[in-house]
C-alpha cells in the first residue's frame, strides 16, 4: 500500500515536470528555427522535422530534472502533512521509503541510457542533415518573393507573388543565357514548377506572357507572346551529406568505445571519443544518486514550510551538469584524462549527496541545509517587516 501510494505521489510531478521542461526547451528552439528557415527560404514543414529530431536530446535533459522534482515534491508533501512522521513512527526508515524512488531511478536511467547511447546520435545526425539540405537547397526551398534568385549559373528568376505554399507563382520575370551566346527574357502572369522523369531537371510552366529570344545570328530579337510555355531548368548537382560519425555526438556508445581505443586513430580523436563516452555514462550514473539528494532536500525543518530545497535542487543539478560539460571539454582537448576529469567530480558530488542524506536519516534532528533554511527564513522575515513598515509609514 505504501509503495503504491508513493508511486502515485511521484508519478504526477515527474510527468508534469518532464513535459513542461521538454516543451519549454522546444519552444525556445522553435523560435530560432523559424527564423533560420525563413532566412534560408525553406518550407515551414522542415521546422517540425527538425524539432522532432531534437526531442531525444531534450528528453535526456528533462528526465533527470523530472525524476529529481518528482521524488522531492512527493516527499515534501509527506513531510509537510506529517505523513512522513507517521510512517517513521510505525517503523519505516528512509531506506525502506526509498525503495520506490530507486525503482523509478533505475528504470529512467535505463531509458536515458538508451536515449543518449543509441537514439540521440541518430536524431542529431538527422538534424544536421536537415540543416545541410536546407542550406544547400536540396529541400526545394521556396523562391524568395521580390528578389532575384539564381537557378543554376545562367538563369535568374524574379517573382512578385507566391501562393499555395510556393507552388503557384505570379508576376514572373526570367532571364536565361546560353553557352552559344543565345539569351532568353520571359515575362509571365503565372507559373508553376513541374517535376519530370529526370531527377536533375524540372520544368517551369509559364502562362500568359511574352518572351524575347536573341542570338548572335539574329538581325533583331524575336518577340513572341504565348498562352503556355515550358522552360526546362537544370538543377545544380548537390554534394551528398557526410556520413554519420563526423562528430562525437553522432556516435553510439559502442562506436565511441571502439573509436576511443583504436590505435590507428590520432590521439586527439581518441581523447574526444573517450571524453564523450565518459560524459554520457556519468550523466546516466548521476540519476542513481538523485533519490538520495531529493529526500535530503525535500524535508524542511520542523514547523517550517520553506521551499528552499526545491530551488537548491535545481541549482545543484544544473551546476553539476555544467561542471561535467567543462570537464568533457578539458578531456576532449587532451589536457587531462577523461576518466579523471569526469569521474572525480562525480565522486565528490556523490560524497556530498551521501553526507546530506546521512545527516537527515541517521542523525537525530539532522538537517543538511538547516543553516541555509534559517538564513533564508530570517531574510524573508526581514523583507516582510520592511515592507509592512513602509506601508504603515505612508499617509492615508
């Protein structure tokens, strides 16, 4: 009964925090992606494909925070409603109550390992591929309205208006130059791009316009009007996107292990692969420490409802993540062995968490952040007293 009750208390804030964190990260990125795609003249649909490729990366960041806050808020509720005191009075220790949180931590650590080890590398490669295709025009980026656009080396197009997602064009001007000195200038009311059997060629079908055809042998340029006219356009050849693994973030964990211990690779490349491998493993291993940290920060002092522990938990997790990123950068440069750069801070962080949990669980009246709680309470009372005195001093 107690395990099911704890599981329900943890599940709701865990899921809510995970969804909110992922949505906030995606919304922040979405604004920048819309700006990037608009500048490149690409279709809006590519934004959603790029965001979908970023979901695994944001989940790997949101899962530890969700796990931390889910356990912390659940035990904080137990502590503020005195249910935690009742459970301890009937013989349930903190170790017994941590059984369910560790079930959550183990399951989510396995999920996170699968994400950062195997899913995220492929998703990141897909994201970089979309960026490359968008910059190179391989996605069929729309023509920029009101600007002269180069189609190949010897053709220029200008469009006044665009409808139907860029498929229907109006107010067209086309200027084309041939290798033999021939030139063609075309104006048309409407136009549409059409696919052909040749993947390297498309047709610009023009309607209701005029064309001026000139060549070295002509005494005067020929002027013609037309109802329909097809203008073939040779697509430029696009270089294929690089193979996956050009960056360490695009390699799976087994690939990082092989790259980091392959004698034929340069020392710097091996250092980068080892640093990336240890960074991912440390991030996953840290999740197994979060239940202890959450409980240590969840229980406020007696007769106190301070939420300092919630704020401190987020600060500690974010700070430790930044320390790991800095350690990974040092290890990838070969300045320090990645094993030392990443696992020594992990050992220090684990020692701090164990001391905080031991103080709460095994010392009578122990409060690991008691001094900070008292300081924060005094500061809050001082602010309230100053605010109330200022209000009383004002004339009615």
